C-alpha cells in the first residue's frame, strides 16, 4: 500500500530530506514527489495550496524548515520564527484540506526547557523557560507539535505525527561556517586544517558539553517507521542513545580524517547546554532501534564532505 502511494518529501535537498529519498528508494516507493524551493516556496500559502490540490499526496514528510547553529539563531531570530511557523502552518492546513493520510512533522530537542533533567522526556515540554538563543526556533517547533495534536483532536483523525530527533548529521548537511551545527562544523574545520596543512585548529567552547547524535539514515528510517506505526497522543523523542563530548567528537573526527595537528579550545565562544540527551524509550516501545554506530556515521559523513568540498567550495 505505502510503496504504491504518492509521497511528498518537503525539503528533499536537505540533510533529512535527502536521507528520506534514499530510504524511500530502498523501500521501493516509486511515486515520490519533490519540488525545489525555487518553484514551491512553502512560506507562500497560495503556492502550497495549489501544489497539494494538483498533486494530492497520500503521505507527507515535512523535512523542510529553516535550521542553523548558534550563530544563525542569534542573528536571525525573527526569520527563524516566521519561516518555520509559516511553512509548517501552510503544510498542516493543506494536509487537512486535501486529506493526506499521514504526515510526519519534526520538532527539535531545543523545545525542552533550559537545564531540564536528563535524559529529556516528552512530558518535560513547556515545564520551564527555554534557552534564550534558540527560543524563536523552539517556539515555532512547539507550535508545530501543538498543531499536530490539535488537528488530530479536532478532526478525530490521527493524521499528524510529531517526531523530535536529536542532533541529526550525515551527507548533505550544512557545512557552511554560518549555518552548520556542531558535528558538521567540526568536520569542516578539522578537514580544512588538514587539507591546508595547518598544525593547529581552534574550536568553539570548552569541548566539555555532551551531545547525542543521530545519523540521517537512521532519522529517515525512524520517520518511515513512524508514518506506518506511530499512533496515539503527543510527540515522540527519537535519539540514538549515543552520547559523546565535543572534545571526544573532535578527536574522533581528527582520527578519521588523519589530522595530526593540535586541537585548541576557544573558551570565549559559547558552549550551549551542558548536556542534551533525549529519553527515546517511548518510541523504542513501538519497536524502532537505530542501526548506524557513531563511528560509522562519522566516517561516512567525513567521506562525503571530502568528496563534495573540493577546492573549498561550500557543499550547498
Ligand atoms: N538537523 C537536525 O539536527 C534536526 C534535528 C531535529 C529536527 N530537525 C528538523 O528537521 C527538518 C529538516 O532538517 P534538516 O536538518 O534536514 O534541514 P536542512 O538540511 O536545512 O534542509 C531544509 C530543507 O528545507 C528547505 N526549505 C527551507 N526553506 C524553504 C521554503 N521556504 N520553501 C521550501 N523549502 C524550503 C531547504 O531548501 P533549500 O535546499 O532550497 O535550502 C532544504 O531543502 C527541519 O524542520 C528541522 O527543524 C533537524
């Protein structure tokens, strides 16, 4: 049934969207619809409505969004709030109007309160103040999760499922200095230092924060699993359970790319939260498990970056 259905992957060129295309391809799904942002701007309600009216997808993966690291969130807070709220709102309304069977929406681990107990459980949502830097982005994501619940309740149909993946990484990630998240930023800085023959590379912060990383192919696998199996109230955390300090992550990347220079830590730069680990036991009880180890995922991502960044050009 699912294999023959029409499936729309929004944001197909991004980190998660491109992994979804690989995953749906391996599943044998032959009717996957995509549109470049240049022909379908999801912040434009009329364009979104027309697209859904014409295409009538059965399933939707909402992997489009405006994402970025600490710097991008700090300098463009209004843009993060507006773009994400308008994109998700337009897609939710169209899914309802054109009776999409199931749609997956993605939240983010920054929806949980600053300093909340670890690992973070779904029930900690709205239990305290958010981390200031990512507040506009987090509030857009909280609005999205709330919308999923509200539409399902009002329509009496379990159309929307909201997943909260922890830091996703992999091929097609944003490796730009302005937009990258921690893992892609470290891969870029360390690989570039090696290629340029530098004997020292300075990384942001103290290196001590702990982070949980989820390989994009696992995030895509979890998404397909969720669209077929997840039912019931609320959102689901989706983590790998694999946690590492930024310092160990840098050492691991240096080992993979063969960088022998010194790694220094610029403590004038922000560390962010000390620890961000999701409690994903609720999703695990449905029967999903991650398949890619952190070592395998880092090696695959470093290889992709090296192949796609020749001459220092940005990967996207
Ligand atoms: N990466 C993570 O660690 C992570 C963790 C939790 C949740 N999420 C969520 O998962 C979703 C996908 O994340 P990602 O990391 O794959 O993001 P990404 O790599 O930045 O990709 C986002 C995609 O959205 C598209 N897009 C942006 N604005 C658009 C617009 N106005 N109209 C149409 N398309 C637009 C982009 O198009 P272009 O290719 O033209 O730029 C891109 O293809 C996001 O909602 C994000 O918040 C991500």
